[in-house]
C-alpha cells in the first residue's frame, strides 16, 4: 500500500515553528503502523524569492529530505519525493 501527502494547513501564527514537520512525523508513524510501505510528497519547485504561504503549503523539499524522502521525478512546478517506510510491529 502507498500514501501521499499533498498539503499542510497551518495557521499563520503557528508557521515557522515546526508544526508541519511534527505533522509529517506523526503521519509517517501512523502510515507505518498501518502497513503502508511507501509515501509520496509533492513540494513545489520554489526559489529563494518565493516566500508566500501559497508557495509552501505542499511542504518544502528540504523538510521532506530531512525526513528521508528522496526525489523520484521533477516536473516544471513540482518535485515528486518518496520515502520507503518500515512497518512498525
């Protein structure tokens, strides 16, 4: 089985405090416990000048990379990243 993470919704006053990173960790733990073996994510391809929330609601490539995701495909607007999960017993 596989899962996909497509966006994070974080209230403005809580942004840049690690909320999305915490949500990602909880989701990955839950997925692994359910026996899901792969998870895909789709961060936008953004540059240093892209600072609007709409540029980052998919999560950043750096956040996914730090969680062990690897890029598997790059398109004009988005990079597909994938992590293989280890089932929790």
